[in-house]
């Protein structure tokens, strides 16, 4: 945990898992039209990690840093939903390499590209930093129920309002 926080910290994989598992059952929706229903994810709630880091009042965004330079941006407001996890298991099994082993961010209320695979760090930021897909024209909020797929759908306040 880094960036605009009072208490930046680093955890090993073992230390993260020792914080205690939580299970979340959630659907996953892809911007291309497919969905997988009733997924069971096991991990640590993002809220637990955020409480330990103590975000500063100016922190409005969270940038997920992953292998190969991949990033994904989410509003802190979206990340604080009860069902957001840093997950290490899916449907009772450790994550497979192609699904993000060792850690995957799981953000069920957003399109799947926000559930970044191969997670290595989370950065709290005052201003949005568009991630891999967002700089390529995808929506910064990615709410499937609002069909927020592409950046042309954003209004001028999109980066100011989480």
C-alpha cells in the first residue's frame, strides 16, 4: 500500500493470507458481453487493507499495479464496497496462473477488466491515473449496470467525481 496514505506498508503473500480469509459470492461481467455467475472468491477485503494504510483525506483513487506494467484505476469510493477483495482463490481453489495467481483484485460491481490479475501493489492517489484499458478508450468507472464501456460515454466530470 503506497501513495496518499498515513501508513504505507508491504506484506508478504503469507502475511496477507494471515490477515484472514473472507469469501464473496459474485458475478463477473465482461465488456464484450460474457458473464460468469455465482463465483466464489476468497481473499482479504480491500477495506481491511485500506484501514491499515489509513488513506489521507485527499486520496480519491486507487491504482492497481500488476505484473508486466499493467495498471487499472478505480475510485476509492468503488473500492470501499463490501465485496471488493484482494483474492487468492476462486471457487475453493487457488487462482490459476491464467486467472491471476498469486493475487487478483476482485471488484464485482465493475466490468472484469477492473478486476486486475497478477496484482503486486495498490497505490492511493489524489488524481486519477488512467490504467491500461482506460488509456485505450475504456470508461474509467466501468459500471456494467450503467453500461459504462467506453470513454466517449464519460462526461466532463468523470475524472473529478469518483
